[in-house]
């Protein structure tokens, strides 16, 4: 079960990175493109220790494919950040984790993976938990006296950010399915370095835009707290990526991805902990903590825990 431990640790770090993303986007900038550029620039700092302590070399065509992977992975990030600006981080985490459904279908076709009934049930529970968390009460109705408004009042509707995730799920599933194949011929450290460089290559043309340069300057100019939070976010992102890479290398692509469905639950726990230890920061997340919302998240928590048990 080494893959399960690695996948779980990766999910914990990704959860922390997501909360910091929301804090920074809510309090330091409203330009998600500039924020992604800042992330990518900081990300390059974390390949330095890898270059010093791991054996990194250029191989053909593996390194070029890893560069391409880095270029490709930046595009789902744009959808993710847009959604994070518009919705609670716990709900975004829930919607983000639907991509294992597409991975499951792809792994059967490409790798011939066959899962027993218990694992399939666990995966279904994980997906169900994310959907429970992504649903919310119907928004305000303009004509509350209308007969139809009364009928619709209280109906549960899915988060509108789901539209942003349609492309995200497909691109992310393709990424992880191809990743599993590539890791058969390349070690995890080489993949991380070359894909990080690929990400840098993609964002460099964005710096030609005056609005992006101004946004990047504004973020880095907000003082040590903003820069420190950004570095911390990228440190958590780095750890999440490394643990996940090693998990994918030794485990089933479907099961490792399914463990990622625990991220929304971990995000909620982290937010609640932050609310006790640093309530001022927690308020900046704009996360709903009323009784109804907590009950909804609690049900999702139980469903996901059952799913993790079955998968394990």
C-alpha cells in the first residue's frame, strides 16, 4: 500500500496549496493570469535542490515529452484559477476531483486495468462525495412572488463553476493517463524538472502583455506576507506533485487518482482549523460555515471516508 500513503500525502499538500491559492486570489490580486505567472516563476526555485541532489539528464524523446507535458498542464490551471475566484475553495476542490471518472474509462481502454467490485464501489463513493459537496441551494430569485419561483425555491443546483471544469477534467485525465505511460521510461525527478521548464516556456509569452507584467509586479510588490504566502503555496504544490508522481509510478492510475477525491474533505478540515487558529485569515476565504453548509460537508465527509476504505 505504498502508493496509497504517497497519494494521501500528496493530497494533503495539494489541499494546503489550494487554500493558499484562494487566500492570495481573494486578498492580493484579481488577475488570475498574473497569479499563474507568479506561481510558475516561484516554481522554478524548487527545481534547484532537485538539480543539486538528483541525477538530471536530457534523454530523447523522454525529456521533450516531459517538456510538452509541462506546457499542456498549464491550460487546466487557467480554468481552475477562474473557478477558484468565483466559488468556495471546498466546492472547487470537489469539482476538481471528478476527473478520475475520465481516468477510469481511459485506463480500461489504454492499460487494460481491471478493478474488483469493492474498488469500483469505493471509487463511486468518492465521486458521489465530491458531487454532494459541489451542490448548493438555489440562488436568489428575482420574482419571489411568482408561482414558479416558489416551486423553484430551495431546489438544489450544481455550482455554476462546473462549466469551467468541463475542459479541465478532460485535459487533466489525458495528462495523468499519459503520465503513467511516460513514467515507465523516465524517473520522477527528471519528469518534474523538465515539465517545470515546459511550464515556464508557456508563460513567458504572457509576460509580453503589459497588463500581465503590471499584475505580476503588483503581487510581488505587496510585501513579505504575500511573497511568503506564494512561496509557501508553491512549496506545498511541489511536495504534492512529488508524492503524487511517485504514487503514480508504482500504483494504479485509477486508484491513485481516486484518493485525490479526499482533497475536498481535507480542505474543509483545514479551513475549520484555520478558523480556530487564525479566524481573520479564515474570513478571507469566504467559505460558508453555517449549519446547513457544515451538514452538507459532513455528509460528503462520511461518504468519501467510506470510499477511501473500499479503495484501500
